[in-house]
C-alpha cells in the first residue's frame, strides 16, 4: 500500500489527524483577508465584460501577417474602447470590441482594412446589441440565484438547516474569490465564464456534501455518549475524508491547468481562458472551503444548540474527573476554543480531538514460572 493510501486509512480510523476545527479562527481570518482583497479588486479594477453582456462587435479578418498587438492598437484608436485581438490557427485575426454600435463598426472596419492592406468587404463584422447583452446578464443572474435556492432547500431536507447555511456561505466564498481573481488578472467575462462558475459550484458542493454525510453518520446519537463533543466529531469527519478530497481536487485540477497554461498560454487559444480560469480558481477555492470553512461553520452553529452545549460540559467534566484520578482516558488533543474557555475562568477542561492513545503497556511475566534465577542445587 502506498504511503498516501496508508495515511488515508489511518486518518479514516482516527489514529492520526489534524485539528482543522480547533484552528478555525485562522481559516476564517485567511478567508476574510482574501474576500477583502477580492472586493478591493472589484472596486478598483472592475470586471472586463464580454460583448455578450455589454454589446459590441467582433471582426474576423482574412489571413494576414499583422500582429495581434498592432491590430489591437488600430482597433482601440478607431473605436475608443478596449479591444482584444486573437490570432487563430489559419493566421486570421479575431478582434473583439465592447460598446460599439453600427456606425462605429463601419469606421473600425475601414481602419482595419487600411492597416491589414485588404478590402473592407473581406472583413466580417458581427454586432451584438446592448439590449441582448443585458438579457444574457439577467439570465445568468437568474440561473445562479435558482441554483443557490435549490441547493439550500436540498441540504436543509437531506441534512439540516445549519449545514445548508454553511454550504451557502462556502459557495458565496468560492464565487467571491473567483470573481476577484478575474478582476485582478483582467480576463474577459463571457458566457463560458458563467458556465465555469456553475460547474465549480457543483464541484464544491459535492466535496462539501461528502464531509457532511460523514459528519451526519458519525454524529448519530451523539448526545447519548460522553466521549466526544460535536466539534471533535466534525473534525474527525474532515480527517476521514481528507485524502479523498485531496485526490479528487488534484485529478480535477490537472486537466484544467493544461487548458489554462498550455492551451491559453503557450498555444494562444485565448477563448479557453474564459472557462479554464474560472474552473481552476473555483476548484481550488471549493476544495479549500469544503475543508476549512463549511464544516467548521457547522460546528460553530451546532455548538450553540443547548443539547450540544450540555454534551460538551458532560464530556469535559468526565475528562477533568478522570485527570484528577490519574486515569488515562482515550481522548483527543486539546481543542483551542475549549482551552480559551478554561483560561477565561470556565469550569470546564480543555476539549480534545480524536482518539490518539497508544497501546497499553503489558505486564512482564517471569518465564521461569516462579523459580529463582540461581543454579539448581
């Protein structure tokens, strides 16, 4: 068995683990910092919307040796708007300009024809009206809203409302990060971007539901025992599915990275960037949120329940009593929040995460069956 597979088996059995839930304040702080950065990028740089959303024109030129950078400069001077030129496989150019009407498109076509030394009729121009772009944008927002509502309803029925709320926050977290990266790098937002966003939301939700399902199974009849708190069981659920989450994320990121860096970067297929960037950033953000955000949020929400509060007090009281007697009860390492409560004067002892005890020492037996170790007379 490989080392990773052996580690996954030990994580699943609870023999080893990392205190994700106990250190949740660190993960919350990182997410807040990333979210603030994304909002600042949106306010300062904004999003570069494609012609499908803002309206504009697309010019397809015949075969030419003029570089895409030169074509962009000519188009921007003629239109007064930002232009994106892409060289296609047959040495033709595709020039896209947002916010261009019919009158401007004729002027741009003539300027491009002069620069490319071709006839204006040889350049094909496709116009997209701003009203049609507004309809596309509204449809995209409606689809996203319907998706979110259905997700919350399903999770509330299949699990509980706390898990539904935590999953919704994680999805919004993933969307915010992805949109912020688009604002930072200046990639164009197209319908392909929207498709990529919906795809990564589904992937993030799947990864989150896997952890939630494990948590649901392990927390059955939890209030009837006095060994683990809800936060500890939530942490064990994350650890038991950790290797699976890592494997699925890496396998999903590798082909998307090929599309983004090789297809869009080296080969110059710029249209692949529209969907591949949203997939790449969203998949990474979704894996992060399912482990570091969604389940710790569920633990926070659940620990406010009176029944779980009473359970935590019973568990910690039992551990304190066992420690006073000098007994070694099987219990996990201290939980950060419980340690803070004890320092603040709470009468409870630190909570712990997962069984970590080793085998008990066995008594040494005398192989001589009670006979003295000297020579026989």
